[in-house]
C-alpha cells in the first residue's frame, strides 16, 4: 500500500483520489482553498443558486464508470441526472431560431429543415456521419488511453474524412473547422452552429483542426445532461465518494514544492516549510514546480482564453417550455473572432452568449423568481468593466425579451475569479485534446520525466471539460496501480 499525495481538489484530482483509494492506497489531498471541485463552484445569495463553472454534463458515462468502480452506489443513487431536451435553442445572427432535440439525429435533421429550409438538415446529418468517423478514430487515444509515446502520429493525422471540394481549379479537403462549415455545410447558420462548439471551449474555428467535429458529435451521440440542484452536486457526490473510500483532505494547504530524491518524487512541501512524504505525487498539469518537459514531448497549450459569467436573479417565473440552454450567436462573427484571437485580444463588443435557464426549484427562493446564467468567452486576464457585462445582457435579451426589466441583482465572475479558484494563469480554461494541427491541441502526458510524479486535470492529457477531467483521473490511477504498461480501459 503506497502513500499518495494529491495536489489540488479539482475534478480530475478527485476522480484519481477515489480510484487510488479503492485500490488500497493511502491518499491525501492538499487543497490550497477551503473547498473541493476546482472550477465546479456554486454561488448563493437571497435564496438563489448558480453554477459558476460548467453548467451541463456531456458524456456522463465517465462519471457513471467512476461510481461503479469505486463503490456499491451508482451515480444515479448519489445525484439526479436529467437529460436536457431540447439540447439547445439557437438564435442566429439573422434572427432565425431553432431548437435541437437531444440525442436524436432524425429530430435534429427535421428541426433544421423546418427552421433553415432544406437541405440544411441533410447537410448537418451527413456531417454528423463524418464526425462519427473522426470520433471512432480518436476516442481511445484521446480519451481512454495514456498519451502515446509516438504522439506525433496523432499530431500529423487528420481523422476527419473531409469531402473533396474543388477550389481554384484544385481539389481540396477541409483542414479546419471553418473550412468544414464553408465548404461542406454552406450555410452561415449551420457554420455558426458548428463553430459554436469550438468557441465554447475557447478555440478559434479558423485554425482549429477539422477533427474538432468530435465536439458536436459527442453532444449529439451521448446527449446533454444536467444535475438536479446544479453541477456543484456532481462535485459534492465525488467528494463524498472520496470520503467513503477514506481519502484524507487537508484544505487551506498550499503545496509550494514537489520533493525529489534520486530522480524520484518523494513528497511535497507545504507553505510554511512542512514536509509530507509520499511514494507518489499527483499534481495538476498547470502546477508550478513541475519538471521541465523533455525535448520531443507535448508542450503545454498556450494562449487559451477565459470566461466571463454573469449571474442574474430575476423577478418573474420561468415560462413553461423555456429551453434550458440558448446560444445567442454573435451578429458579427469576424469581429468577435478578431477580438478574441487577433494580435491584441480584447473583450468582444458583441459576443456569442450562452444563456442557461434551468428548470430547478432548488435554485430559486420560490416559483415567482428565476435564476439565469450568462456566459461568454473572453481573453485570459481581461479586465472586465460594466460595459462588457451590459453587452452580455443586451445580447441575451435577443433570447429573453424584457430581460433587463426583470433583473433584481447581478453577480459577475471574471477571469480573475477563475484564476483565484483554479490557479490557472489569467483564468485560462483548458480545451479538450484534439488530433492533427501538429499537436498544438494535445496536452502533456499524465506521466512525467520525474519517476513517481503524475499530472491530472484539464491541463494534462486528455484535456479540459468535465468528461476529460474524469478520464485523466482514471488514466493516472491506472498508471500508478498497473504501472507504465497500463493501456487504458478496455
């Protein structure tokens, strides 16, 4: 039985801790803040409750597997999972609207044809077939297996089977998500629908590889889910599973150094100089003090943006039939992308805004009020002013008429808040690992150059997002329990 020190209590770290503890190891989690969950936080005031991190859960099978492998009670016995339907309502720049059914290809095709006109539905349906092929080719290496030693194969190979397209007397295939939209979908609204999945993760569709087609496919194939009471309930359930497996938590404990002896990690040093010995150390991929990556290894992702979140306490009940999630697409796509990803990144004047309106009595003081969350991508480290917040509210009013007149109060969560809660520089938010693009969107492997030290969470393989964080925990536990020959779940 080994002693294991886990640095941080984010979702990846929690899943690793639970799995390692059930394998018989003594696990201690050192968290510099006073709570668990990383970015999965909750804000409460006057009887209103809001998620300040992820608001929805794709690919819940990752957490179902965690609960099956770590105890008798399944996930659904610990939280109430609700499939969101429609999956999302979209409001496009020209005012067109469409509500897309959850996990139904036929339903999505019908809805798109009705809202946008034929053959929009067929084009999107054909795209999903190709996206499935990209998913089938990358699912194991990018989600279920430790990063390959020959990861350059993933970096060079584009798994999306693009349709040949004649352009300037040459036959070309789409290499970026923007090209997939322009050449294969051929409708600016379908393009906005496609690119919105990349933008939600802070990725520029103009340079993001076509393999990002797996992002809308995941949502289509596995559905979109909500945890009753808010996504913080998922973090609570995982934390309680850790406690049930006798994981020890030390909150308010900042790790300042990873201890090394004879080329191996042997413990951690806390602020104040206290030393805690360990046989293995599990650290977040963004932690300071990690050994430098060797030449030829995957470099950490750079330049990813952050999030601006506005929490709105509203007078008036949530209208019956309201979509849980509405995406209000930017009226000026090129302007938004240039603001976010240009040479001098800035907060877009008119951003794409995601509006979350959960039908959940636990989040409001009574039935005559509503809790609404607005979210948009902004540059990491951006200073947020009232004008930026007002722009989000004004954009959201395209989906929620009369919104401003209903506001009782608002709470703003900025990149600085994310940086304080997660430790990520500038409040940057990691994206999922993607193939192609020369490896630019891969993440460093969970094993490191220092024996006994492993990294977990969104800044290491397989990247950001709740499912990917959960899988990073599974990979790290497998590497520690089974050793370097571990090749992932079967």
